[in-house]
């Protein structure tokens, strides 16, 4: 996956989203997608949720020591 902090081998997870959901119905949570590094450190790279939540996160920079 490519994010602002660079290009990474990543694992993708999708949580929730069971049942019927829509932007108008807040009783069901829309699917939440997230990516973490596949190097055993599992650094959070990107996540988003659609529907009524419309939230997006992305790693902007990474400094390894």
C-alpha cells in the first residue's frame, strides 16, 4: 500500500459491516477498513470507514530509529 509516509507491504483488515447499513441508519456500523505493516511491527498505515461516519486516517511520516 502507498500512503503519504511511503510504500509498504501491508495486511488489510475489515471489521464490522454485518447486517444492513446505510448512511441514514446509524444503528448498524458500516465496514471499517485498516492496513498495518506486514513486517511484524504492525504499524498503523491507513484506515477508513464509509457511510455516516466518513472517517479517513493515513500515516503521514515515519522515522525508524
